[in-house]
C-alpha cells in the first residue's frame, strides 16, 4: 500500500507518491482546453460546489461550470488560520470550514483510488511554514476525517527543498520562495548529510495569487459596462477570465478578458506588472528578514527555489532573483514541487526511503502567560522553544499568585518572544485542590510530529491531574460531531450528493448582520487589494464576535465600508 504526499493548496492541490527512486504526481483531474497548456494537468483545483438538489462537484467541474446553480466554495485553506468557523459560498450559504476541507480531502483520496489506482491511506500533508498551531491542527483533523492517517505535517518550503535535492544533492543552503494562491512563505534551509534544517523563516499570511487576481479585477471593473447587473454566473465567468489572463501573461505579452455580454478587453503584461507591482515589492520584506536574521547577504544562497503558482509570473522571478543574487532553477515545477517533496517525506516516514531524512520542528515558541512578580504585568513563559525538534515534551512548574487562590487560568500561547507577537490557542479555568504547603502546578506540553498539542496540568503536591486535553478548534471541538461529519463527508463523496446538506454554522447574529458578512466575504473582499481587503475583513471579524449590545454599531461600520463597492453586490 502506497503512502501519499499531499500539497493542500488555497487554489490548487497536488497528490504524489514515491515509487522506487522516482516521484509520481497523480493526475486527478483534467483541465479545460484553455488551461491545459499552462501546467494544470497535474493539479486539482481546491474547489467544490453544491447545487440546490445536493449534487456536489469538485475540481475543474466545480470551478469551470459557471452556470451551475447553488454555491461554489473555494480558498478554504485561507480560513484555516482564522477564528472563523464558517465558509461562505458565492451564493451566500454557509458550511463549516472543517466540513468543506474534509470533503476536498475525501475527494482527493477517492480519485487517487479510482483514477490513479493508488490505494493510499497514510499521508504527509504540507502546511505553510509560518502557519500557527490553529491552522496546523485543522489541517490534520480535516485530512483525518477525509480518510487519511496523517503521518506528519511538513512545512511547504522543506518539502520543496527535498524535491529539489533529489537532482541537486550538492547544494547546502537553500532559499525557498513559496508564493501560492493564498500565502507567501520564505524559508532558508541548510542540508546536512541529507537532513534539512530550517534556519530562518518569514512570510505574509494573506498574500498570493488571489490578491493578484483582485488587483487585476479592480482595474478591469473600472471600465466594465454595468457590473452591478451581472448574475452569479457572470461573476464566476469574470473571475475565471481574470485568473486565466494573469496566467497567460506569464508567457504572452498580451491577453484578452471576455466580459459578461461578450465584449473583450486587452491587458498587456507591462500594464499588469504595474498594477501588481506593490504586491511584488511587499514580498521583499520576508526575504530581507531571513537574510538579516542569518547575517548573510546577496549571493550567499546556493540554491534559489521558486514554488507556488505566483512564482511563475516573470516579474516576480526577476525581482526575487535580483534580491537574492542567485538564479532560480528553471527545472523546478512551481505547481508540483511541494507535493513531490511531501511524497518523499511520506516515503521516509514509512521506511521506504532511507537515503534522506528531515526534521519536523516547531515554527513558533509555545508557552503560557504568567504574572511577572516584579512588573506585576502579564508575561510569556516559554515551555517549548521555537525550532525545537518534534516530537517535543516539556514541563514547567507554576505557582498561584496567592495562597488562597482556588482557580488558575491555563493559557496555551504560541508566538515570538522577541517581537511580542502572540496568539492564545486555547484556555481553561482549572480548579485547584485545597491549599497546602505546595500549591505548584506542573504544566506539560506534549507536541507530536503530526502537529497536535496535548496539555496536562498536575497538582505538584498530590499528583492529582487537573487538566488533560488537546488543542482543538472550531467544529472539531465537538468530537462526536466530528465523527458524524467525517462519515457524512465520505458518504457524500462516494454518492456524489450531500447526504444531509452542508452543515450550516449557527449564528446568534441578526439576519441583516449575516447578509452584510456574506456580501463582504463573497462579493467584495475577493476584488480588493491587500490593505483594503484587510480593513473590510477586520470589520467583518468585529461584527462576527460582537455581543448583542454592540452589534448595531459594528453592523453600521461594515455597511458604510461596503457602500463604495455596492456595484459588486
């Protein structure tokens, strides 16, 4: 039975297996003729759609069928790192983020079995290097619910380096520039006797091909006739035309965009590069940060590896090569390299490949918040440091602030002590036993190679276990619901029909607030650039988490922010 490597991407996904001394990228879908010349034959779009009768479609069928009634769901991966539990389709209905991703993983497994004759239950899944524990956990949970036993989560740049090293074994220091549909990751790795060690990593969480599409869309909409009258099918077709024009401009000097109604407009590569230049310039920051952290300069990299579909854009390649001072290898396939590396990692973990090895390590420090006795302020206490090899297990002992204290907050915090950038992953209120001579609490973090963190708190004096739980998010918090969701997703994929319809996400918000959120996330934000999109997204987040007394004011703030884009709604 083969083991599989899966690059679960924002816009496209790749599945591959390692066989003997070679990697086979599985052809799980067939692109339309217009897309076939541009390297899409070995990827499956990370898209699914459900019509009003419950019939579901995946990949190119879901992405290219603009007249399909119902809702289309895409860019699910971008939601993994957020607090949001709901993914909204372009028709306005919602489905739990975990269920959407589970359906995609289950379909990848089904196609591997039926179309590529690969019986694979075990897999290594890739994740962005700078994704925090929330996104990693959700990735593992959804892959598991989709039918895979996840051997490990591996960082996408590490996977790309492993794929490159198969044909370039002499390179020692790699810089992987990974710019896909939704995120930008820059990682410097060192290869030591076949082991890949990450030395520095930085990135931009929401930056990628979707943002390039948004810039180009905004430019084209300024001269488009009556976009406010476009139907859902028109808007879907426009998005496809924009994305395809962007891709064509990587090999052509001009491209046409067919607008709803049949008229066409031309865009030149030069004008496109001017439109997206601010995004390209922003990509310099994580590169420079990595080089500065390692105290190395231009020309110090042995191998520059450009992966992710956005890295196909000539202006991006020129910019990065000039900044790093090294030419990128033209033989690396930006679309499939990460999936190929994941397959190599899977073969290593399954004991089928003894020529290479790799370390899975923490990308951020893990710890908890404590009260600093000197400053009387909250401070971060590290339990597992950054870049610690996994699996990792560490224990620290903490004491209540006062002897009379009967409860303590246990926070699981992830972040960077140097920058002060922290995220609380989960928190518990733990009751303490009766006061004694020693009220210490031993807090243990146990982090496995698949990216799951178990937290255990034990009373130091009595040995009583006060807390024993893992860090879970969203719908996956509900273990029984998770089991039902997994079965429903697999049944749906097998039958081609949603067995009980998408799982709606309950909301305490008013109907008007829900309508505004759907309009913002599905009809406006996809067409805005990074800063403008972030501003509207912040207002969406504020409204989603507002208490009843604040809802009206947050609703009005979002309504005003959307007013300039009413023609999109």
